[in-house]
């Protein structure tokens, strides 16, 4: 007997779930109905910056994840431009904004997240953009004015990507970050300073430890400048908000589902809500109270739910490794483990080579031998080795590990900059 699975959301994680089920459901146990809010099928949101940098010839179709096999699959009904507005758990139906009511035997919420825009005066002026969808980046590209200044509010990963895209579109980029340094979630102040110095040489000007006071219009009513809390005024032909996201959990409380303490649909380690017919995955899911803003954990959640729906052994979702290795504006940056030394008694080994433009910090347990985490900027060549040693006793001294040449003897070498 064929049952109906409704998936609300067709982002990268929702698409992964649909593909996993269709690949494995040889008996045709599930007919899948996808309620997709955007006007296009799932696409590679991670590569939006590449699309923005592509100029007028950039092809959004190159980002598509949904092939013709799925679009033509009679067991998969993907409904574009369809926003789910209500869930009736008793009737087991989902109502869309156009009034369509879709029944389900199982329901998976994969609604993702929405950009957070802080309540700054002038945030709705023409020339202000979010950085989330294909339509967002195409609007930014159309508004870019070579030689003029653009301001990105938010100095995290997405903000730096946006700043680089503006630079490649011929604009002068400013990045405004309220934290004392760039990438505050991934790196520490030392690495942040190295990153700021290096991107400054590329023409991207960071402004850290400051708050945006207002966005100011010009005579034409469009945004013309950004005023910071120290009264600094930055010229701005356009402004891009990259100030984080919030889980889209709008369907939870009206349908009687619980939200996590910081938002998101509360689920257990199998991504199940208290309703045995409803799951949540991806950025909208608060797994045992915690939301994950990365696509890799979302894929693992999707795998877990697909297995349950198909009656296969399902490995519980046990959290995610948030380690990362990136190249931002040509600058290598990496972090892993307890990069902020939050473990009680943790020790920090720091090596800062100013002339080379590189910075490294290793965080060790109080035995000075067990590697807990670290931060690298400017040179991340030692990252694979260091990441593999996380939580283990180091086979060599910190300096040798940073050089990528461990040995298995004692490490009593002179080691600078312990804190």
C-alpha cells in the first residue's frame, strides 16, 4: 500500500531526504509531495557567491540539484512557489497559502532558516539586500556599481563571502561586525587580526567592535550611507545584510509542536517530534534543543529520517563536528575542536608570525599533552594532521605539529607563547 509523505521545504536538506527515499524505495511504499516555497527546485545554496561573481553570464541553472529523473518521477510531486501555512495534526493535513489542503501519512519539516535583519533605522530602504536566495544575489549583481562602495553588515562566513563578491564586481567593500574581530564563531582575536590585515590589503575594509546606528538615504530615497555608533559614516551604493539566520519554525506552535529554547522545532536524536508522524530536519530542527546551521549535519538528519521511513536501521544523530577549513578572499582559515579554549584548565600555545602573515593557536588540556582544538590563519597546511589528533595525546611538541612533522619521542623543545 502506497502512503503519502509530505516534505515542507525543498532546500538542500529536504532534497537530500527526497533523493535518499526515492533511491531506496524499490517497492513504492511512499508517494512524496514536496511543498517548495521558492519558484525553483532545490539548488546549491552554498555556491551562491560563485553565482554572484559570475557576472551577467552567471547561470543559476548551474546551481540546480534536481535532475530530470526526479522532476519526471511519478512518485515525487514537487510543487514550486507553494508555501505551507498550517498543519492540522488531527486531520493529518497541510494547508498551503493558496488554500490547497494536502493529506499526509508522514510529515517532514525541512523549512530551513530565514535571514536575520537587525532592527536598524533604514533597513528597508531601496538598495538594501539580504543574502540568501538566487533572487537575492541576482538583485545585488544588478545593483552593483563598479568603483562605488558597498557595505556588508556582518563579518561572519557569509558576510566575508558577500564582501568578496562585491569586490569582484568592481566595488569597494566595507564589512561591519559587532564582535571585536571577524569570524567570531570560528576563530579567536589573533587569527581575526591576521585575517583583517590580509583582506585589508585586497581592498576590503573591516570595521569591528562597532554597531550600525542607521542606514541613511540619499536624495533619490535609496540608501546612500551607513552610520556607525562612533559616528563614522561609510558611503554605500548598496548594503548587504549577512547578520545570521533564524530557524523557520512558524508551523510548530500553531500545530502544538514544541520549539527549542533558541527556536527550531524540538526533536529527539532521531529527529522525531512527540507526534510519531512528524519529523524535522536541517536548520529548522532543534535536535535535543540545539540547531545546526550547516548543511552536513542536515544531510545526516535526512539519512536518519529516510531510514526510519523505509523501516531500515537508523543511526541516531549525535551532534556535529563544527571544524572548518576555508579560503576567504584568498586567505586560508581553519578551526577545530575547542578553538576558544572554553575547557576548564585549558592551555593555549600561540605562534604568530607577523611577517609571514600567519597565526596558529593550539588548545591543550591541563596535562599539556592532549590536543583539544585550535585555530589557524594564513597557513592551514597542518590542519589535516591536527584535526586527526583532536582529543588524543600529541606525538610531538606543538611547534613540530604545526610544521606537520610529528615524531614519537619526548617533546621537551623550547616552546614559545604559552598562556
